[in-house]
């Protein structure tokens, strides 16, 4: 069945050279430059382009896809840094809106005994105010697939409408829609936000929630029941990431279970975004579902071995294929009916 999803997009006139687009807000991550440094402490920081969709677009390009970014930046120096960084990694930035007002948002990161902690400075940032009028319909219509993270639906009214507009254009032109629920605590506790999230799930072709997100969305417990419930919502390809335990990918008939990879985990920043990027690249390349699961699992696992994301931890296609060839990722094939 996974081939039927791929063929739908291919029949719309797009092929392997067609772009994989990610819509979202670019940020600048401020990563501690010395071990153990907290946000409240003075000291050196490393600036790097970030934002969920920015990481996805970069990972798409680095994994061999024709990646492009849809978003909005300013004319401030950090906007230039983010734009130039993504371009350096092969991302098409030709359809990014540029505003004379506003600045890029910032995300300060610290590593504590309890894990990562982010503090955002992004209220009314230039990237959060992307409007539907700034989208290029022809650009979206010519893509193989478009991707966006669920947190954008609650970022600003403008960004929410931009997401909905992109999905509308994609559906009208046979372009696949990839969606990462990316559930935040505030979404889980808000009935209206949950309803928007479920609507987005139902209009996506490819979804990549964590297993816990899948359980939260469906109310089901077992992996098989979560997969069935999400497929019933509409998505044709469902990938459930399971942290250190690997991932499960289903096309509604076949299921590939990729087991966890033994690694020295350093920082999970960008792992889920890179997994989602690999999923889009693999679908476009018509990978068999077992190879697709291995490809995505190795990509996400590789990212966890280094701190940061763009320019620091995202792997090249060669690095992912080397990990795959090493045999560290084992995959079992079954069917959804048999699970």
C-alpha cells in the first residue's frame, strides 16, 4: 500500500526531483558553549539556525531530498544567519517572505540533570507572523510533499491560517501532506487545541507522532490499536517513534518494526524532525517499508549522538547509509492484521 501513496504524488506530475517543502518558523538556538552552563549564567554560547521546520528542511536536503523552506524572516542579522545557514546546507530559500519589520525569535538551551530545557524569546517574532497571502501557490503545487509541525497551529492566528492554506493547496494539487503532531503540554490541556490537532491529523497523508502522542490522540494503549485508530482518522502512512526503543511504520497493511539502536545518547534535539525528514525522503524514493523504517530509525538515532542540530548533529546521507550497512538496526516485518 505504501506504493499507492507514492504513486498518488507521482501521478500529479511530480517526481523524485520535485521539492520536499517544510513550512514553519526559523529560530536561532543559543547553545551553551561550555559544559554545564545554565541560561542564568554568563558565558559563551553557540548560535545555530533552528526551528522544527528549519531542521526538517535541512535534514531533507542533507539526506538527498530536494528540500525547500516556506516561512518569513526579517532583515536583522540573525535572520540573515538563519537564511544563509539553510542555503549552505542545500535548502531552497527562494520563496521565503522577507519583512522590513520584526526580528527572528531566539531559543536558549541548557542541559540540566533532568534533561534539556528551552526558554523561548519569540513573542510576535517575524517568523511567527507568516500570513496565508505570503504563500506561493505554484511553489507548493509543484512539490512532492509538504511538511509542518503541530505546534504552529497554536503559535499565532496568522501561522495557523498559513498552515491550513498550505494543506488546502496541497490537497488540490495532489501533493502529499506530512504532519508531526509535536504536542506541547498546553495543547494537551486545551480542548480547542486538541480539536485542531485532530483535524490536522485527519488531513495528513503521512504522520509521525511519538508513541505517547499517539496514545494521547487516540486514547488507545497498544501499538496496534494506536496504528489502527490513526489510520482510521485518515493518514495512509503512520510512523510511531519510541525513543530508545526504535520506531514502527505502518502503511495500513504492512508494518515494519525497527528496534532500538544501542548508542551513546547525548542530545535528542532535532531527532524527531530528522526522522520526519527521512520519512518524506524515503517515501519519495519509494523505499520498501522495512528499508524505510531502518532509514528513519538510523537518521533519528544518529542525531542523538551529538549536541545541537543544524550544523552540529544532522547526518549526511552517506553517514546514515553507513549506519544502516553496519547492521545495528534490525527490522521485523508483520501486518497490521497480525499485530
